[in-house]
């Protein structure tokens, strides 16, 4: 289809008559008629009702359906013509679990977005297994996850570590640090952070029945309703709850192992946005080094499959 034929079709729809369409395009009525006939031949159907006594243009059923296509075609042509005038933005997408996106990196994303105007940033939130799947499929450029899921298709590097701490009702009267043996297991709001954490928990609280199993971090504070109630969380979550006045934070005398977060990348990355990815990783590592609650992994950048 020729652009001028579609232009003629849209002109007669917008003006209502072939005469006015010809005037709007600075051409003749016969030229408009020829363009419409040419378009109809290419499409193999009639678009415009022709007949004596018609004061304005009427479209056939196929003409009505083609109108939407013609308008989209016109919009694409205008967009293509103005392509050189638009900013040359590099697309960059990252994916992580809800805890990291909401409690650890929300401030980082905002700062990176504000300081890198040439990058169009897309942030996704999924479970760790889906983070790896999206990196493998090149749906995202960067993945951030707590779990290690080795694969020939991905490179995994430690990013940071953070301690696990105790969160309680703000009015709780407890020492700092707290021995886990002084906690009442029947008042626990429990989250299963990892298999390693679960082994630690079972060793410290063998056979204990927790008060509630919370499905995510946001369910902790609503259930810290009395000074006896408690939970164990990564320090990033605890700090957020403390700053909002929803909980008090204390160290554990016999704490579980620190949680390690990993940077996940494809071994065959896209080259079109390599500069944006590099800038993102550099800024991310600077952010982690400046966060007093996080311990930058010593071997950050040493990837393994």
C-alpha cells in the first residue's frame, strides 16, 4: 500500500467529501478518486460507497474496519519520521524478589533513574526461580536473587550479605543482644527465609510451634501486636520497620548465618545496552558499599555458573 493512497482515504473520512479531501491535499478530485480505487484494488475490497445523491462519504463495512488500520499506519509513519528527533534511550531491565526491590534497592532505583537520563529503566518483581528464567530468556538484563541456581546459561556473583536480626513490638523489654533461648517460640511470627535458616531455626527451637507463618515481609508488623511477639528478619526489613515505628530491632546472641544476595546475568548478554548495564552495576556496587547495613561481597564480579 502506498502512503499517498492511505492519506487520501483518511482525508475523505475526515473532510466528509472527495471535493474537500482534494482541497485539503492540494490536488484534484480525480486524483483522490484514483488513489482510493488503487487502495481498493490492493485490498481486494470496496472501502467507499459510491453513488449519486450522496452528500458525504460513506464507508462500507470493510471501510470501517480499515479505518483503524489506516490511522495506525499514519501514526507509525509520523513516529518513524520523528525518530531522529527523539532521545536515544538505552533500555535496561532488572528483576528481583519483592524483599530486595521494596526494602533494599528502592532508593537505589530512584537515584539511578534520576542520574541516568539516557536509560529507560524497567523493574520487575518475581520469585527467585522466575528471576533466573527471565535472565536466561533475555527478558531482563540483570537479575538479583538470594538463591543460587547454577546453569550453563547464567553467570552468578555474590553481591552483598546482610545479617539476620530480631524484630519485636516497640514496647518489648529485652536485652541487646538477645539470646534465642530467651524467646517464646509460641509467640513467633515465622518466615521461611532459606533452607539454611530453617536448619538453624529447627536446632534452636526443636519441635516448637510458631504463632503464625507469614507469607511475606509485609505481614510481620500487623502481627507484632504485643511485647511478647517477635520475628527474625534480614536487617534491611528490620530497619524499614524500625524507621516506620512499627518495630524495635535487636541483635541475636546466636544469630543465623548472614544472607547472601547474588547478581545474575546471561552469559550471552545483549550488546545494544552494554553501557547502561555496566553503569547500573557500578552504581549498584557503590550503593551497597555506602549502605551500613549491607556487607559488600568481597568477590563481587567473580562470576560462576
